């Protein structure tokens, strides 16, 4: 979104008034006023351009992944996500309904929202369709399965916010003692050699989200 810098209007009006008031002054002073006007206009134009560039970056110009378009990850959605914590942003994403439901049942939404800095590998709804329906249902409805549900969700989250250039390598997860490995380059990355990153990085107020096409399962 391009926003005209507010100082632009004030600078031009102010310079115009000075030029009118100094009509009887020497040509040297007049030239100085004209130079000031040009300088003010140039400065305002530069500020406006910088603002536009910054807005584009926030709006998701750095997104990559073959699924961004099909998932409906628009610049507007990315910009809105940047204003709220990760759990709130995920709840507003129509393609993350299942993982949000799981996090709610596990009691982890507030935990994730209050964390200072996270990277989340979030399975989209299509990823959950690959899971055994009976197992998935048990995780959501059987209280004895809650520890496993919590561990599985924590296995998708690491502390700190990874940029695209920092993805490759092994990363410890919030599931104690468990790590994930990301491999790839360019715009193609996989987690644990199984789950493809289909869209990211989506920035939220406290986390960086990479949408993946398969659910990750901790060892054991």
C-alpha cells in the first residue's frame, strides 16, 4: 500500500508561502527558496517510496511455495497475520482448521500465543486427510491420548524464528528431546524428508509459520 508522507503537503505549502512573501527579495533568496522546495519534494517522495517498499514486505512479498496461491495466502492475509499472535492468526486461516482444533483440545493455543518467538510448521487441512481417521479421532476425543496429542503438536514447533535461509539443518522442537530436520534449497524444502513446505514464511506477531502438507510424528 503506497502512503503519501504527511510532511510532503506541509513542506510544499510552507515553501509556497515563503516564496510569495519574499517576492521583493533578491533573486538569490528566490533561488534558495526554490531549492528548498525541490529538496522538500524530493525528501517526501523518497519517504513515500520507502513506506511503499516496507508495506510490500509486510504484505508477504517474500512468500514462497507452490501452495500459497491455492491456499489463498494473499498479501492482505499475510499483513493481517502479522498483527496478531500465531494462534489467533491460525484460527483466521481457512486452511488450518484441523491443526487449530487440535491445539485447542490440547490446551496449547494460549501457550503458543504468549511465547516470545517461535517457528511453526503447520500442517494444512489436506495433511490431516492423510492420517488414519480413527487415530486422529482418538487423539481429539480420548483424554488418555492427550499427552500424545500435546507432544505431536509441540513436535511441529521450535523456539526462535527461522528465515528461509536458516531452514536447512536439524532443529530441536518443543517436544523435549525431539528434533526435526529440514532439507532443500531455493523454493523447495522438506521436513524430515516427508512433509513439503507448501507456503511460507507467514509472519505473525510472535512467530514465523511454514505450512506443510503432511503431519509430523515424533519418534516413539
